[in-house]
């Protein structure tokens, strides 16, 4: 039987995207936790270009970049499809996945920045939320995938879970639920899905970790 | 029903070029609409309300945005001719990774080469060469990134070749000297009608960049 291994890190949303996809399809896998401050030789061998997690290794062959991994998983194991079958609907789904993917590295900077730089990050967040509210979640759908979650829902996971974490770390409120009613409903629906609910990192743990990192960043900046 | 295909485009855009090449490879007849980006058409704003950017592919009235998504869509809908993506899932994943790499690196780093001077430009040039060398390594001895024929990564990457001359002049360096195999690949791609017809003349691109530099006050 083919062996599936996943190299990950406990707080990374990109890693969780892959975990959820594998669990939604019922694929058994071996999970290897990486210490990102001391990456294993194996990880560096499998992902020499970006040296990042997640890396999926299937049959000894490495795949990296979370969306590339998700599309690979969806093609190899077609049960519980994560993308629409119709080419046009798939193109629309891929548009929103790219939208989320392009925003994610920027919005993660919420707790790493201050002043004007931080305000710019807040603006990126608001742009993202507005686009979701006005254009993506049309027709009062429960999920981007309709009645079940799909790759688009998974792509927006930072909004669902990590936004709260970044807000707590930064001591800043960005998301006002009453201003984004569709997004609010979607967040609640998404986090109620059993596979998501049972596989989310502990927020207190992440906030504590990120606060320490923020301290280190600010200390090194002022030195 | 007759297929109606429209491409909202801007002639120097490497992203627009990708879709032009894909449509040409498949022999698809389409209406090409040139946009004035300082005065975007109502159609563009309606078809791409989120980003308001070109290219936009409109197929039977329905818009597809983002150039790589357009290329994949074109490949899926007109699948009986000139396949661009491999059928093997692992090879497909590899192709998607490299197209994504081109997307993340070339435009941004290339942009810094013509937009900056001094140390910032030197850094950008170094980064660009490193990026190109990595791509050259991935190409290896294959005629195309897609193997024996033009593929997804070739379509994603070749448009930037039309900007090389401009980057070389702005940065005062030679890409061919650093990456000869890559330039050989580019010239090979240019021999294909679909590519040659889709890429603008390099001098024209350089003139456009000079105009942009003046407009943004970059010396």
C-alpha cells in the first residue's frame, strides 16, 4: 500500500489545510512534526527550494505548496471531491482559492507590524472580508462548496480561525461580525464541521507562542 | 451553439500573453479587446469586479479571471487539441508548482529591476538571475518544460521573455550570459506561431517601460 507522509508544524494553517483534506477523504497518513527553528535534513531534502511545511510525500515523491498538495490529493483520491466537476465552476473556485492564497502571507503580518505598516495590513484584511461578503458568499450559501465544504472553504481557514488568534496577539480588533453577516455565518458553519472542529490548534497556545515571537521581533528591531 | 470567446487584454501584459498563447495553441477564434488601463471599460469592471484587472477571458458571457486559471480552463474545455497540462497527477503537481513559482517570483523581482537603482537594483538583478538559474535547472535537457512539446509551465513563463531586453537595458546586464540554456529555450518557443504571434516586439516593450519610468518619475 502506498505510504502517505505529511511534514507539518502544529500552528500552521497551511498544514491544517492538508490535514483536513486527507481526513475528509479518509486517507491514512503518518504525521511528522517539524521544529521550524531547526528543520530536519529530510524536510530540506524533500523541499530544497522553499524549505517549508507542509510537504506531502506520496510513494516517496514529495509535493509542496499547500494548494498544489490539495489539488494532487483531490485528483489521486476522487472520493468527496473538493472542487466542482464543471470546468467553469472549477475556474470560479480556483479564483477564490488564489484570492485567499495571495492574501494569506500579508494578513499574517497583523501581529508583526506596528503603526502605518499595521494599518496597511488591517486594510488588506478588510478588503478580503468585503470581497468575501459582497462577491464570494452569494446566494446565502452555507459553504463556498454549497452544502458541504470544499477547497475554497479550506482556503479561507485563516479568516475562520487564525484571524482571532492574530487579533489577540496584536491586541487589535479587525473583524466586526455585524458588518460582515455572511462571513460570520460562514465562520460558524465552517467551524461546526466535525473534521474541522476536531482538528484545530488550540488558540491560547498559538497566542502565547506568537506573543513571544512578537516580543523577540520587536526587541531585535530596537537593538 | 456558437462559442463566443472574448479576451480583455493589454498588449505588454505577460499575463495576457499567456491566454493569447493558450487560445492560439488550441486554434480558438476569439475577439481581442485592448483595454486602456487608465480608463477601464465598463465591461472590464463588470467582469472582474474584485480586482478590476486584465486579462479577463469571457466564454459565452461568463468571465474567467487570473491568467493561469484561464490557461487551465482553456486546456480543460478544448481538451482534444494540444494538451498543456500532463495527465499524470504527480507531473501535473510539478507543473503547477513551477508555474506558481514563476508567478510569485518573476514579475515582482523583474519589476524591481526596472523600477529601482543603485543597491536595490543590484539586489534585484542578483535575485532575478538566481530565479532564472533555478528555472534553467528545472528545464534541464528537455526542449520544453512540458517535455517534447509546449506545456503549462512554458506558457506561464515565456511571456516574460518579451521583457528581457527591457530589463537588460535598465539593469545593464546580460541574461543570456548567465542563463544560455534558458535563452535557447525561449528562442525555441518563439519559433512556434502561437508564441511568436502572442508576444510583442522587445523594443516596443522597452519603449513602454521607458514611458512608465518617466510617468512614475524613476530615472
